[in-house]
C-alpha cells in the first residue's frame, strides 16, 4: 500500500515558486469546489488547489510531488460521472483550466493543436470560422485533456469515433517531471510503440496530458435530424439494428425510453411520450440526404413506428440536441428529492436488445422507475438510477453489478465512455483478467511512487 506525505509549508512555498502565489489556494471554498464531480461518489477534499499555466509548470509540479510522495490529481471541468478526478488521498489538485490556449490551427491538414484545458465547445466555436469541428461530443463542455484522459465519446461516435480516434499527437508530463511527446501530426504512424493510445483513457494515472493535436472534420454541408417514436422498447431497438445494417452513414442514433422522454416533455420539449429515437444524418449533397430520410422512414415503418418526423431547420435541430444533451440535468432538476447513479455499459450492437431487456427486467423486479438513454448506434446504454437512502442505493449498486456482468457476458464492457474512475475499478479484473497485471506493471514503471491519481482504474 502506497504511503503519501502530507502537504507542509515547505511544499506550499515550492509550489508558489513554480506557479506564483495567485495560482495556489488552500481555502475551504476552492477545496470544496474541487472535491466532487457530477457523479454520486463521496466527495474528497484536496489539501491544496494549484492552477498551472504552462506544460513546464505541470512537469515541475509533478517532479516536486514525486520527490515528496505527494498525490496529484488532474482536474479539467469536473463533468465526469465515475469520480475520475476526485482527490481520494487529498494532496495536490492540479486544475488545468488556465491552460486553454489554441496553439495552432492547421486548417489545410484538418488539425488543431490546443492546450489540455481548452473546453470542447469553446474550441468548436473558434473552429467554425474555418468550416471545421472536433467531432467527439459528450454533451458537457469538457476540457480536451479530460476528454482524452477518459476517452470521451458521445452521440456522434458511430460516424466520427471516440476521442481516441481523433487524436494524432500529445505532450504528456510524467510523474518524474519529464515532458514527452507521443504520436505525430502525420495521419499515418507506425514508428515504435503506440504510446499515444497508452495515455488516452488512462485517466491521469500514467501521466498528465498538457497539449494535444486533434483531428478535425469539415462541418457537414447538409444534415437532417429525425425523430421516430415506437410503442415498445423492442420495436425501437430492432429499428436501431436495422438502420445500422442498412448502410446509411448515420452520424447519431440515440434511444430514449418513455421515462426519459416524459422528463424532456416536462422541461418544454414538444415530442410524443413514447419510446423514441433521435437520429442525425450528414451528407455532402442534398439529393442523397433525401434518399437517406426516405430509407430511415421506411425502416421505422417496418417496425410499426407511431410517428416519424424529419427536421431540417438547423435552429430546431439545435434545440432538440440541446435537450438530449441536458437530459440528465433535466431529470435531476425535476426530481429534487432523489439522487442518481448513471450506469454506463456497452455491448456489440447485435446484443443491444438483450442488454436493454435484461436491465428493464431488473428494474421491474425492484419496482424502480429509471430513465434509459443510450447511444444506440454503438451499443452504449445509460440507466439513470434514482435512490433516496442507503438501502435504495444498495439495491441500485446491486443492479449495476448485475448489468455489468451481463454486458461482459455478451462480449461488452463495464464502461463505454464514462471511464473507470472509482465506480468501475472493481470490475476491471472481470473484464481484463490477467491483463490487469500488465496494467499494474505499466503503472509501476511510469509512476513508481504511485502519485498520479491514486486509487483509480486499477483494482487494489
């Protein structure tokens, strides 16, 4: 078991020399603000919050912490859902939000280089002037570093991939204070070990990302959003599988059950209270767009959809997707007497109906009204599970464990996009077996003193 040292006056003075006194805080308010994310996990107070402005400052902070055996947890926007950035052992909370510069836009190469603290939505507002965007869309205005550290995905993964598919090069600060660069701005890369992907999804346990060169995509010339409603979950999910198998280049395909839809209606969204698919298609030509709409409509009608509505007005599309992105916040706001655990698993698309049915049976057995929302196009489903006390939380955790076990049995994963953090750590051995020992070896090699985001990802 790793033993950490407490923060003392000498360490605080050294931190002040690295980043300046204005970039250090031990106030209760700042420590509280950085003690919890958007998850249900217990809050953990850091001993000190430190804001870095440069990659060298990050490296120097890590070198100092490593020499004194002080834990360091990186913080982006605090929007994670599995306790990924919580400072479980106190120590230094390294806030990356001031490292938010765009280093260079390589428009002709469809690339951009940014500091790790740049928020995704802010970046895309700048890139829109060049007709480009960074596609991964987890909904929240997460920082680029946080997205890469968790391998964030979101609604457009089926077409554009997750964060791991949209990264070319990174600068990473190691535990001993070295700054290294991994990857290349060349789209094709086959030189040496793929260290780039080693750090993606490592949640700051192997190194802290300070800068990234991202792949960009052209803003689509034409896009259509479609809403299809169904009487049963089974019909909606069968339509998902059929649409994925049709050859249509779908950019987004989201599933919301009646509970989730009802919450959106209560927040002001005008849709029917049925099991619903939100879909989006991107094309370069208007003629092919209409052909895609016609085919999707035909498929939905084959599965007895109640209604089908294509939306081509971009303002209306934006309102709908904003509502979808804000669905969790809407559910929380409309249920002030409840707390929520958002469960995240993913399975092969052919097993999607089975994992949905399995989860719904468990919910029915325990008489739990939970919203089901999923990135149906890539087999990712979220159960938004409510609870009011410790007994109900115990039931929720039990359901969570059973659904994870079922997802693994079906060839899936314990977490499709939320990452491991605190909540999914216990299932890593079930999913990866002896490969977890290899993960431990990598951790020991890159972080021998165990200072980087301890008690995350790898089971104790």
